[in-house]
């Protein structure tokens, strides 16, 4: 069984396949609590319902789209992600799996999309002392990252809020010399069009300067982070 928040058709808004028509299978439940989480209904206030793998597959089939993005929350918390992704691939789908990179399972993917959480993601103790501590303890798991980047195709997306965050990305990468910088994407921390627009120019320039890719967040540009888009 899988705890599912929503299944819907939209366009991929971030990273290598930006603009690609995709079905999003969003699981609910997360072991982290980023202060800027753009899907709090999967983390801070989790919603959703238990669904069988067959039920998920039938909803995906009805939408008739090749690309499927399995996202969350943290989808790799759920053991049934392994048979779900294998079955999606066997049905001819291109499977992207989005993870924060703190849990490993042998999912079947065409693109492993990892969004490691930097120190800039940790919630303040004023919001939740327990989650502030737990998030900080769990957010960086080098062994898991190494297993995930062993997948044939991967990308790393870092959420950038302020200019000093770019230096944090560089520090993070020192531990992983095997990572191809061309697969590293910087994207603005934003949940509104206004925030996105205010950060785009300087983050794009910083990405170019450091040999990274820049990704906007198309779904926020177009829909302002509304649910189901
Ligand atoms: S890892 Fe993702 S789903 Fe979990 S709290 Fe952070 S942004 Fe939200």
C-alpha cells in the first residue's frame, strides 16, 4: 500500500525535463521538515489516503502520459515504491523519482532526481524544537547519496534562498568529487511568483559562474504553487 496525497497530470516544472508533460504521483509523509516546504500537506500537515499499487497504476493509465514523476513527501520511505516503479517502467513509462536523498530503496528509475537539503532548510526552534533537531540530524546522509548517484542517470537540485547558499552547495560537493557538476541545478526557494522573480537573475548568474545549471520553477511561474498543477 502507498499513502498517496494526489495523482494528477501537469508539466514538469524543474530540472532536466522542465516543460515535459507528466503524471505526478505524490506520496505523503516525510522524514524531514524543511521550513520552506512547498508541499506541507505531505510533511507538516500530512494528508492523503492508503491506495493499492493497482489503484495507483490504473489512475496513471487513465491519464495516458509517458513521463511519470514519483514525488512526495519522501517517496522512498514507502517499501511499495519499489514494485510500483518497476511496474511503471515495464508498462513503458519514463520514471523520474524525486527524493531528498536521506533514504535508499532500490527503485526503478530513468532519472533519479535528488534534492539534498542544506543547513538553510532546517526549521527554527521557534517553529518546532523537536523537528529542528530531528531535521538537522537526518538531512545529510552521504551513504544514501552515494547509492542514489550510482543510478545511470541522476540530477541534483539545490534550493537557493540567499547568496551564501551557493557556497554551501560548493562545500557539500567537496565530499562527492565523483559528482558531475553539469548535473547540479540551482533553483530559487520560492512559493510565489514574486519570490521567484526576485531571485531568478542572481541565482541564474551564480549558476553560470560556478558551472552549474539553473532551473526555474515553471509550475510556480504559471500557477503560483496551487495544488494539482
Ligand atoms: S524534504 Fe521535501 S517534502 Fe520533505 S519537508 Fe523538505 S521540501 Fe517538504
